[in-house]
């Protein structure tokens, strides 16, 4: 019981402090997720030893389920924040980011993992898949708030938000293929992957999420029209139906992460009530209340002794993944979206593809299937490096971008009018 009370006090304190100092933190070199991770590290087994996940139960199960829940709530906020005009204008770059760029990030990360850690083909592809998706929660700390709106155009903010929201769910197919290959015969693995992971997991999740989101929007409109609701706030309603979608997805054996994002996007598109300021406030509230505690948990769970045991190859992997996983792939593809994003947009987009809660979830999922802690030991180091380095570079690079933004492309110039 004391562990629970200490955890509540620390996580609540982190949320309160970051809320009170949010404007200062946005301008500082340290991001909110980075601060939360450092707090977790300080109170965990390698710091003050106030909290230890091993005393709560199965550490990997806690990480997996906590990350899944946090992703669901965070993704709902991301989906609600996206503007319809931006979605339409930025459709091409978002689709390219979700296909060719995502595939490139997977292959580059896997090659680096196989080379530096000496992993087999499918083991390297699994670790690479776990660190492929950009994280919507960490990305939100970069593209939301007054600081972001003052320094970054809407086309860039919503492109990163839409990509990070969608690719978390799509990464499920990338992760499950090597898991199945490592645990089944090739024939069984391919058939199960195509049916269970792609058709049911991804396709079923997108369909179910779209239906739930559409129904939620129409039910809310009907209830308001009949004056059945006492409050016009969307916060409680959207959090509740994100949890509903997550639970239904699990019961139907589909990917809950993608289902929640699809539900939020459908709700956004079909909702008759569309107040930008209210949705921005929802996202900020959700980030403080639900997502920051997950980063505290991550800080508590960091396997520092195992990092030391893996040595310099892990350090090299973390640095090279940040440098090579995304920037070169994005710049190669940048010529295909010049109508929507200029070269400076592509440079910024190439650098900010942070790792975070999605990678935590998939690394824990890999352990739950294969019971090999190496995936968590390696992935956690990459996630930690990304949270720290991207967090430190966000404010100065955003300021640098705002001083030299370049001309707005014709296809998206209307978004910032």
C-alpha cells in the first residue's frame, strides 16, 4: 500500500508541477517527458529506491498495459486536435510518411541492430519494428502549446501529429511478423500474420474504430439536440469512449492502438461541434493527467545495469538510430511533397521523429511473447536517448526554424492565413 501512495504522490506532484510551469518548460531545453523520466529514475531502484516495479508485480506486464492505456488516451487527444483543412492539405505527405518512410525507418533500425548487437535477422527486425513508430505523446510536447503555435506552422504541426498518431497502430503489423517468425514455423507464421495481424488486427481495428467514432459523434449530437447532456465539455466523453474502444478492440482481437486513433479521427471528422480551443485544452489536460505518469514509470523501470553490460555497441546503436533511422529517409522522400512542405519543413520533420510510449509498449509486447529481456534492454536505451536528445533540441530548433521558415508551399499556404 505504501508503494501505491508514494506513486500517487510522486506522479500527481509531477503533473501539478509541470502544469504550473508549463510555459517555462516549453521555452526551456528540457521537455515535460524528459523531466518525468528523470523523476522516475531518481525515485526508482537506481536512485532513492522509493519505488520499484518488481514490487508491484510483473514489470513487463505493468509496462505493457500502462503503455497501452496511456497510448489510447493520448491518441484520442491527438486525433481531436487535428484540423480538417490540414488533414486534407497534408494527406499526401502523411501517407508517404506512413508507407515508404515508415518502411525505411524499420529497415534502417533493423540493420543497425543486427550489425551492432549481433542479432539474427528476425530478432533485428523485431527490435527495429519496436522503435519504428514516432511517438504521439512526445511529439505532442513539441507541437502543442503557445510556444509551438508561435514558432511552427500548422502544416508542420499537424503533419507530425497525424503521422505519429497513425503509425503507432500500423507498427503492430511490423512487430507481429518477426514475433510470429521467431515462435512458429514459417508457413504458420505467414498465414497467422496475414489473417490475425494484418486483416483482423489492422483492418478490423480501422473499421471498428471508424464505426465507434462515427457513432460517438452522432450520439453526442443527438443527446445535445434533445438536451440530454448537462455539460458541453468533451473531456469526459472522449476519454470514456477512448477506453470503450480500447476494450472492444481487445475483445475482438484487433489492434487497440490503431482502433482508438481511428475512432478519434472519425469523431473529429463527423462531430458537429468543432471548437479548436476546447480541443487544445483537452489535449493539454490529458497530457498532464495521464501521460506524464507513464514516463515516471518508464524512468523507474530503466535497466541501467543491463545497459552497462551491453556496453559501447548499445551507445553506438542509440546514437546511430537517432541520426540514421529517420532524417535520411525523410530527406530522400522530401521531393515528393514539395507542394505541401518546403525543404525546411522536411528538415524539421526528419529530425523530430521521437521514440516514446509506443516503443515502450511494443518492447514490452515482444517480451510477453518471447520472454527475452534483450528487446527491452536495448529498446529502453534508444527510447531514453530519444526522449532526452529530442527534448533538449526541441525549443532551440523550433526557434531556429521560426527565424528561417522559408516560403509556404502553394498546397498548404492557406492553412496559416
